[in-house]
C-alpha cells in the first residue's frame, strides 16, 4: 500500500545570480521543511535573470543542497537554467537528493523574453517518488491546458510546479491549480517566487499553495520570502 507523501512548497529569498548563496538558503529550507518532497519556484537558484549562465548538474555549488537532502531524506525540485551537451539552454527543474542532481524537466511553454535566450523543452515529464507519480511543470506550462493533459496522459497523482507571478497577478496560480485539479482529479502543488527578482518583477506574488484533487487549498504561504506551506498527500 502506498504511504502518504509529505510535500512542501517553498519560497526562499534569492540573491540575483549568486548560485552559491542561494544554494545555502535552499539547503536551510530543506532542513526546515520536514518534507519528503520540496518544490521551489521557477529559476530559484539564479532568480529570474535571463542572462544567468547554465548550471551543470555536477556543479559543486549545489553540494549544500545534496547534503541537506541526504540528512533530511528529502527530494528538492529546484529551478535553474541548464544546457544540454548539444547546445540548447532551457529553464529547468532539477531533482536533487542525497545522491546528487539530475535534470527532471525542461519548461515547454516559454513566455515574454524567454525565447530569445531559451529553447522549449520537448516533452512532458513525470517523476515517481515513493509510489507517487508527480507531473512536473514550470510557470507558463500551468496556464496551457494541453500541458496538464499531456502530462496526465503519462499517469500522474499530483501536478507540481515552480512559478513566478507578479503581485498584481497573485490570484493566477490558484486559478490554474483549481482548473488542473478539476480537469484531472489530482493534487496540485505550486511554489511561487516571493520577494523581488529580474525581468521587472519588483514584487513577486508568493502565495505558494497545495490543493486537493477537489480543488480545495489546504496549505498556503503568505507573500513574504521564507514562507513554507506543507501538506500530506493521501
């Protein structure tokens, strides 16, 4: 029988382009969250800085997160720019645990100025954790019904996303989460950037949350950096 899954959506403070400092903050967040899975916002390791260099999966700056995950028994889904050997650069979700780092998903639906710097990912992705199938998404993906449908076709129990919205659009992540829950009858967990970052996001929305398959918000963070929302999926 599948065990319940403790998941947290987090919104750590972010120093623009300072991967080393942000990794230390991510590690502290892993230790504080007491969760099996943590979801971080879009580009959480660099901030929304479209000129940020790609981060390799073996980057030693990620070691504090690996060590924290090993201590806590956690898996961290972290936002970062990545580059494939063939050359394209993507907005990605890294999966970091006590054994190291892999690229779990590449954002498929790009917006704003992103296409001038990044390539779209080629396919949806599901990550299995302790028998739970987690469909992965980054920001604009969540606003495209086809993305959730294509991900659901792979078989998913929850749809988890790292996003960035301005404070003026603070209602958007919840609206999208409820739509996905209604369409696919799955849990939805959204980590939303808080504080300020590049791209004109002087006030990011925060408000990370977790919704049941019935579309009910059972855990929600405030707008401030450092907030954690945590729930147990059953």
